């Protein structure tokens, strides 16, 4: 069976009733599994993880988008995470017996159906992008929901599918295909967002940092702290532990401590083993050394 990871993100992380209603179309379906969904109140966003056959995901994902469009009004939405849509992004990630080009084809199929079914404009991104200028999600989403009202009317930002105007409450959605990434956030012992922004700039590629790191800053609701929020787009070339150590080093410059970190969504075993080997000082740690990997094979 072809297996993909699909990671839809939608713009509600506080109202539990809305969250459950939006996720409901993805539960208990044949051909794929709802691995989990993680609401974040500060970001006001929920990250969903699906694993299984992409062909079986298309119908439920359409129902999921429809429910989000029905229940989420971005005119009233505020949160730390950038967003342009009620359902903001839907990436397909190849996991087993499937090529990236096939994931891109599924992204295009879903995008076309979202646009025709709900009159929501769709932008294709990363490996599904028809234009190289559309590969970077941050470029597409820049300006967010509010700025997209005028941006989408420009010829260079005409959506790949759907009308050249945002849905009045659901905005626009980016659908794409990409390699596995790690969503990794590090909490700092300060409420100064300027420090988090400075550290994020130091470690991200666009600021002269790691090639495979995208980073920003966010305030954490109710804790009076800030966070360096990151996507590690190639964990084999930029290891998690290397980024963690770099953030700790930068934080010391400002007299700030690292309180802890979090993974949002799934973490590849290889990435976890790399960091475990580093902190234990092991010369290597192959997956075969982990007892549970042998149990899973059975």
C-alpha cells in the first residue's frame, strides 16, 4: 500500500467544540489513520497528522475543509502563528511505496476539488508548485489573511485553483507535497519577544544560520515566556541537537535560559536516535539497538 503522511493545519486552537467538529470527518476512516491532533492556544492553531493511503484521504479531507470553512471566521481570529486560511496548509509527505511526484499529483487533485467545492482559492506549494516562485510557503502566506485580500488580485499571485479573491471567512489554503520536516519549538525564560526574534534570526537560513532551518518567535499564552518556533526541513543535514545547542548558546548572550522544547506532530526515529547518540556520547546508535523496533517488525 502507498503510505503518506498528511499534516493539515487549521486556524483554531482554543475552542474545543470547534476543534472536535472540524477533526470529526477524519476519524475512524478506512485506508488511513488519524494519528493525532495538537491544538495550541497561543498559536490558535491545530496540527493534524494522518498516515495511510492518500487516495482514501481525499474525500474525508474535503469534508474536513468544508467543516472548517463553516465554523471558523478568520475576521475574528487572532493568534501567534501566521495564517491565511481556516484550513491553512495541507501537505502530503511520501513515507512508503510512493514518490514525491505522486504526492504532488494528490495535492493538485485535492486543491482542485477544494476550489470547485467551496470557492476557496488554492495555492500549490513546495514540490507541487507549478511555478518555482510558489515553492516557499512563507512567500505565499506573507501578508496573511488580511493582506491576501489585495495580494491575490495581483497577476503574479493569482491562485492555482479557484477565484482570484479570498473566501470572505475562510481565506485561502496552500496544498502541497514536501519532504518530512520536524516542527520544533524551544521555550525561553523571558517574556521579551525581541530576544526570541533575535535568536530566531541567528539560527534560520535567511538570517545566516542553518541551511535547513526556518525560524520565528512567538509569545506563549498564560506562561509569560517566549518561544523560538522552527521548522527543520532536512533533519539529516541539520540535526535537532545541533539546533538546540545553537539556541542555548545564543540565549546565553542575552542572559536567558532555555526552559525546554517541544515537538509538534511526528518525529522520525532517525532524528531521535541522532540526538540520543549525541547526548550519550555514543559513536553510533542504529535503529536495531532499540528493542521496540524489533517488536514492531513482528
